[in-house]
């Protein structure tokens, strides 16, 4: 073996560290050096490989282009790449792609090449494509979530923004404290305008999911199915691009189902399956997507009555009503009205560039006399209008209708009728629930059977 060959073989350890197939040929196309993978994959011994010609490793159909590429390397001294089928000692054909270039030692040219299985390349390509798709999916989700967050009303929601000190409010907040740090489903019950979303956000902020998304869904939306579950491009007329549903956006966070009593019956079944199985399907796709969400729902309706009418699934009700919390109406939180009104004045001073500093006692008493059918949201609207029309530092509230006429009428009624109307009011407040922690009997400090007896005597019937 001449001096030059010895010098080449001194670098054999370098070839052993190369992946796949690595080899060195002389200008005659004879193999001089190789790594262990050559012996392992092709099935030849070291003695059989030494000085073996290149053509004997290549399938007949690929020999011409492969030898031409090698000749071009020696002639043009430019690296070449070519695909071919290798022939193992047993005659099996293996698809490979090889590349090589020249190395000059003491004036003599040597061909140094590497080859990799195209099957492995295809597997790697498939894995890379999958990773790209997953990356695009994640980017789409982040973009969708950012769009969603920009659509939301920019106000902070936490206990600090639930204003009031009344006993009823404190009880509701105590209930939130008890359940917030669990994954238990919560149903917020209360009239329109009681700001149930603010309480839902408070639950999320106090939970272990607080660092993840809080996603709101309006169950009365005409596009509720697509909003909840998302859709693939072309899933229906007008679906021009894929849309990630809000259930996916809420993964590892909380989803707030606002007015769940408005959810169509067909979608109630799909939502129930999600709660049971933890997976959803986008519209137009049969692929299951796993989601982990905490459910917070709200309603102004008596769900039990909807169940009786066949408008709501009883099983879904049991799933979402694990921990009910009643949000008291503003008329039952009269002592909180001054604090809430002042907070709104401060908000709209900043928003409208005003400098209101005082609310007269007369104005405050008028606000407290009003029955507030629209609750906190109605009070917010009235204060905003008042800040707009007020001049100087004194808040001027436009006249509002109050319930004094109704109270005067009640004072002139027989005791039995007064009792009847009062019991009906309490029942309406509790959505006609007689017993239980949030039932009318507890508020009236009566035994449930005693209350039922009074209802029969006073001809009180559930509407």
C-alpha cells in the first residue's frame, strides 16, 4: 500500500463518525476506505470491500448516471449529487441519494462521498411537515386568541372591580372563594344586568388556570356552533378559511358560557359529549381535538323549567350546575349603590374628561329608591348619561322612574294579598326554587313544606 493510501487510511476514524454511508474511492472507482455502516447495510466483509469497483454497488438501471456523475467530479472538480439504488450482497435494492467531491493528497485525487437513505429522508420530511403544520396551528391559535382579546371590552375583572359590601354580595364572593381554585363547573344564576361576566372572570382569576385564557361565548349568537367548535375551510357556504373555535382557544383555561339557557338543543348534546369525553370536532372535520377547559356558565332563566318544557338537556344541567352561585339583583343591594355609583363617576370622569366630585344626598336617595330592573348595567348607563349632562363638579341625574307607586298600592292591600305578592317576588328571585340553600323557604325562614302549604292556600302557582 503506497504512502498516499496510508495517509488516507490514517483518517479512517473520521469516517466512522459520519452518519449513514461514508466512503473513499480512487480515480479508478475502486473503494479504499469506508465506515462500518457500509459493511452493515450492504452485507460485505472488509476484505470483500477493499478495491471493489463502484459499479458493483449500483443497480444496472442507475449505473450510467452514477458513473457519469463520478467522472464529472474528477473532470470538473465540482461536487455532484445523484439518486440511485444500491445493491446489497444479497441482491436487495435500497434507494439512496449520494454526493461527493474531490480531496487531493500529494497531488493525487481521491473521491470522498456520503449517501443517505431516501426512505429516511422521506420520513424526516414527513416529520418536518407535521411539525410545520403543528407550528402553523399554534400560530393560528395565538392569532385567533389575540383577535379575540382585542374584541373584548377593555376593563379589568377581579374582586377589586366587584364593588360593594352588602351581606348578599359578600356571600356570593365567599362562594367564589370556595370554588375558584378547583376545576368544578360553576353556574352563575341572576337577572339580566347583574354583571355575571365580572363574577365569572373573578372565578378564573382566583383559579389555578389564571395564567391561561378566559374565553367568553354568547350562547344566543346565531353563529354559536362555529364560534364554539370552529370549522374547516369549506365546511359550509361562506367558510372561506379555517376558524379555530373558542373551546380550543380556552384549552387549559376557562370558558364562560353566557346565557347557556339560550344554547340550541342540538348543540347541548355536543357540549355534553365534550364535558364527558374531553374532545371536540370542528365543523367539516372528523378529527378529534382534545381540550381541557373549566366551565363557567350563566343564566337568567330557570333551567329546571326549560328542562320541563323539553328545551334543555337534564344531564347537561347536572354537569354545569355542580356548584351554583346566585348573583343578587341591585335592588337587594341598596347599601352598595353609593359605592357603585361613585366608581362609575370616577370611570366616566376619566373617559369623558369631566371633573365630577360630588353626588348630592337627594340624588343618592333617589338612586336607592329605584327598583333597577336592569341592575348594575342600568345604573352604569344612567351614571354615564349624568356625567355627560352635568356641568361643574356636581352630578346631575335626570329623573328616573321609581317603584314608589307600586309600594303605595301594596300598602293599601289586604294582608293576605300583600303576603301573596311578597312570596311570589321571593319565588321569582329564586327562580321558583322552594327548598335548598338558595331556595325561597330559606330566605323566608320557613320550612319548605310550610311554604308549599301557604302557596296552595294563597293560590300561588308556578307560571
